[in-house]
């Protein structure tokens, strides 16, 4: 479990005063491209489209008004869509900096898509926030967290385009797995930045060392969550709660699981009426986990979730 001390005051803004346009511009000016969405996401996605999948472009993120490039957004959909089958939605990279959410989705596509397309309809959006992926960022260029903007209307194009894609291609979803990470930078950068942006004090919590899940308070499905934790335990370690019985300030509902009000908070996991919904949280900064294990944990969660759906 990360025990990084609370950070000092964020270098942008005035303590206690929410950011305005000038502060957001100053924040954006600090961001830089650090890796390639085209090379690391689009190229492998396009190079090996599974036989049972069709690749579709569901939009373009255009930030030309900010002097930034545009990004094509792609998803994979079952080629043989059967309304009699249950439908599974997988989303990754809602927070672009959470690498295994994207790379785990790509790994699952390459190794598991065709096998599962025989029994369920699949819609996979592997990287919702490509600018965030390239700059290793939680936010989009407007200093908005896409994973708080799954609302109608949404001020974040990443969220709005994803919701439109799901509505057009999978109007009924039975299972939604949203792939995330919790990293040390949540305490060193993104948490302090959010507090500064909102004019609030930074509420520091230790980062759980290990994998855990976030269920939905409206649809907790404890047996479902328990099955996923058991599957991932074969791949990497499960996080322990802190001394207060919590993960990042939220009480643990069962080993490896907390619940959030996904719809109320505007989270990606709340955008459908799926019977089963879960959000993964992998800890890539753990000395006990490799990047390969983190990617594998994401892929194993999706496979275990589908198995549970088909047996329910």
C-alpha cells in the first residue's frame, strides 16, 4: 500500500479559489506528449482485428480550438450480432493514463474476442481518452475528468461520444466491465490538481497495494464481484483494506470490493442499465506486480465476468 506523504500545494492557482480559464490554460501548457496513441493503440488494434469482429470508428476527438491534434476513436463490435444473445460492453482508457486498462483491453481482444463472440454480443471501446493516453493524464484538455461526465448532456467529448456509440450499437447491455488503475500519481499529481482546480483541500488517502473492484451501489451483485476477485487472485494479489477498513476512503463491502453510486457520480460504469457492472482497479506501482500481470488481471476480469453472466 502506497504511503506517500501528502503533497505540497499544487503550483497552479490560489488555495481556496477554483480555477478559471487562465489557470486551466496554465495547466494545459504543462502537458506534453509522452507516448503514441497511433503506435501503441490504433496500430495493434487495426493489425489484428479478430475474425468475428468488425472495426468501427465511432467519432473523432477534435481539440483544434486548443491547438491540439484530433484523434479517431475506434471500437470493435461482434460481426454476427444476435439479439437473442446477452450483450457485453468493455471499456478501457476512460482515464488515459491508466495504461493496463487500455493494454489489457487490447490483450483481451487479441486472445479472447473470437471465442466469446460465439456466445455473447461484444462491444469493446479500448481507449476512450487518447489525448489522456498520450500525455499520461487523468483529465481531458479542458481539465475535465471524463469519468465524472457520463451525463446527458456531457461536457466531455470523450464521454459523450462513448455514450452515443453504445446507444447506437448496443442499446441493451447485460454486462459492463470498465477497466481502470489506481496509481501513486493519484496522490502526487492528479489528486492535488483536482483539489486546486476545485478550490478545495486535498483529501489524501493511501493507495491500495493490489487489485480491487468497484461495484455499483444500485446494482452491487456481491456474488458476481466475488467471482471476479477469485479469478484475478490466480494472476496477481488482491488489495487489503487500510486500517479503517477502506479503500481510498470508501468502506470495503467484501474482500477486494467497494461500491460507488455510479450513475450519481457520472461514472462510465453507470451509463447503461446492465444487470452486472464492475470497475477494475489495478495497482501498477506495486513492487509485487509487473505490467504483464496488470494487463493479464484486466483480461482475466473480462473473461470471468462473461463466464458468470452466462451461468447466472
